[in-house]
């Protein structure tokens, strides 16, 4: 099975995006921005953003790990 090599900028974006989303969620800024949309919408959006950035980070970590075939090639050399 082939793997897709993701760019390093994806990891940087996921880290920065998670930090910004977490700070805005914890400080209540999302709640104030989306107060007209309903109760706890800002908290839900903040959690969704944080979760999306965590998934991006996990996918970039998975794309960095070598496959078993690549490990076998390194052991042969």
C-alpha cells in the first residue's frame, strides 16, 4: 500500500491552528462571537476546530512514519 507524503506545512498549520482555537475556546471569545447563533454554539465550534486540527496533526505524524517495506530496505543496506 502506498502512502501519501504530506507537506511539512500541514503539521505547522495544525499546531498553530490548534493553539489559536484552544485559546479562543477557553477564553470564551468564540462564545461571544457566536452568541447570536444560540447557546453554546461558540463552544461547539471551538471544539470542532480543535478536533479538526488534532486530526490534521495525527495525519501528518502518520505520513512521517516509514512503511514496513521502507524499514526492510534500510535493514538490507
